[in-house]
């Protein structure tokens, strides 16, 4: 059993990386973390002096490929599984 935190609303809830279609800023694309059936995304960026955004590409195509690869390596998710998690997050009620 895991610990509950702000970033982990339920210890066993499925999660994945999501790449928004719009760039984070002029430097490229930054992924977000989404949780199944939770209506929000958490960009992997910070304004702290010790942390910065995780740029995964300078084009949407490059960033999307990195996102798909990281979902498989980090969470063991096929692209179709990650898409189902993303869709559940985008359609969840607030």
C-alpha cells in the first residue's frame, strides 16, 4: 500500500505522461502527468531556482514520441492504455 500525497490522490490509480499540443514556451514541449478519472493535468515544470521544465522535444512530433516511450518505460503502458487514461482525465467531471 502506498502513501497518499497531493500528486497521488489514490495509491493505485493509473497515471501516465501527457503531451499537450501547444508548446510550453519558446524552448519546446513539456509533458504533464495525468491520473485516471482525475480532471486535471500537472505540468512537469517549476519556477523554482533549483528546478526547471522537463523539455522533451523542440517539435510536437519529437515530444510525442518521447512521451510514448516514457509511458512504456516508466509505467509499462502501451499507447492505447495511456490514451484511455488521458481520455478519462479529459472527460472527468470537476
